[in-house]
C-alpha cells in the first residue's frame, strides 16, 4: 500500500472518529436538556393549568393493553432518563388546587390559541376538514346507480402538511372527483389534546368525516409519506371499495420479530448530525420536551414569524408549505410521528397481506435522492409486495418527487387510474 493511499485511509478513519465523538457529545447534551425540560414543563403545566400534563418519559400502566401505541413512545434511550433523573420530577405531588368548573381548555398553554388554529372547536361534532373538487362540466363522467361520479379519489398528505399539498399542485390538472383531507391534528382539522393520534384514530376520522359523509362506495387512494401508512390501513379495512392505491415515498420499514417500531425509528430518524434534515428528524423524534419547546417558540407564535417572513420576502402570500409547518400541536405531531410512522411498522405487513389477497393493485413512486425515506424502504416494500408497480424518479427528493413535475405527476395518476380501473372492473 502506497503512503498516499495509507494516509488517505487514515484521514478518513480519523474524520469518522471525530464526527462520532462530536455526535456523541451533541446528543449527550440533548439527552440532558430533554430530561431538564421534562421537569420544567411539569412545573409550568401544574402552575398554569393546575394539573401537570402527562408525558412519555415513562410508560403509562393504562397503555399496556393498547396495541395501537408505539413502543417508541417509551423506548427512546436517554442516558439521564435511564439513571432516573425524570423520575425525580414525577415524584413531586400534584397541586391540590381544584379545577375550575369550565374544565380543561381545548389546547395547552404552549399551543397557539388563535382563531385560525381553533376554528375546528366551534363545531359541535368534530370532523376532519377536507376539500372536494368536482369534475369539470365539460368532461362528462360516467355515474353509478347512485348518481355518484364513477371516480372518487381520496388524497392523504404527509407529516407536517395539509390538504394544500394536493389542492395547490395536482388538483388544477385533474378532472375526477378529488377529495383532499386534512388529517387529524393537522391543517384545519381537529387537534384534541386528549387524543393519542393512533392509526385507528386517523382511520376512524376519515371514515366518519369523508367515506360516510360523502357516501363513497368506491374510491382511489393517493398518499404521500406518513399518509401512505394511513392509506394502507384504510384500504385494508375497505379492500372491496379500493380501486387503486398510489403511494408516494412510503416510509415502509421491514417488521422484524421484535421492536418493529423501534427499528423503524432508528431507520427513519437515526441520531446523526448530517445532513441537516436528518438531524432535524432525529431531534424532533427522539426529544419530546425539546420538540415541545420548538413548537412553543415557532408554532405558538406563527403569526409573528409569518409577518416577519412576508416583510423579508416582500410577498403578500407565503408558500402553503411554510404555513402548514405550524398548523399542528406538539401532541398531534409527536403522537402521529410515533403511533403512525413508527408504530405502523407493526401493522403494515398485515395490511399488505389483506390487500394482496383482495387483488388490490398498488403503485409506488419514489425519488432516488430522498433523504427522509431512504431507498431501503422501497426495497423492503418490493420484497413484501412484489406485485407493486414501482416508479423511481431520478434526482428527486421527498418533496420534488411532486413539486416541479406536477403535470407529469397528474398524467401518471390518470394513467394509473385508467389501467387499474380496467383491471378491477370485474370486482364491481
């Protein structure tokens, strides 16, 4: 081995070791800060709301029998939590002050209470917000015996997004009956503080708010990222009603014998400092109380930040993606991340088995530069569901798999619906 090659290898290993040491120090500090803020929030919640809000630093005995809760809510390793530091805060006695007769507020003190964020609370019966785009009159579509358009398409967005992800991109280019849903806890949909945002919660709200309300007897499903897990759960419950499923960047992780959700967390939000998007994912997924701090600073004050951005950019209207980033509560985002994206690893294989037996066709679209959902997820999906049609978009990441190629994307969707509808026509 030449001296130059040996030096190159040595420098590479040295750089990796330095990066590992820095990473250990950073996450060690974050572990400590998260434990500290566990205590701080317990004090603040009890002082402001007269009752400390529960967190997931330790497992609640009432959750033992509920399989819909993800293991990652409690099995996130934290050196200081393992040493019992958060337990110090939990041994404090709650205040004996009585609650006011009005009951607990619909949101935490650390969540935004503006009219926009609480608009869902004005309705007596909480239902999801969704947008329906009917086909243009110039393009007459066939109707079934009930007089409904033959093509109903339900669109489900991903994490920290809303129905705008679809209405602002693909809706202008399609003519079917399109239904874009704000998932539970996001956009303009309800964000109840006592909800655990499990897969079951999300599916039941879609059933109640969309399928039953619009009396849908058949539909296509199109979903992005986190919405893919919910789409598969919904399709497995209605396999005879689903015409096709199009999954864009599905965060599928192979379900092992044990700790499937924990393995999913490590794969999708592994603790690392680079690239920045990966660090942000790990930060918000592993640190419950630090994530709440970010929501307190950013989401609760979104009107101020939006005004600043409008002033800096000189734009009257901000991009819908920026607006969507704040349209959630910390609880809705935290629980959806763990109970849907990570916890879904415990159930997706069974959903795929149901869909395979029912003959439901699945089309998967993935960008080869996706840093949020790695190509490994797609490879695992193909192994589990070999009949899936797979399309890899070159030089596309988690969002540009759609953004910037809206017309091409919608043409592809129309082709999928046409071909799948012809193949499935015998089922109806």
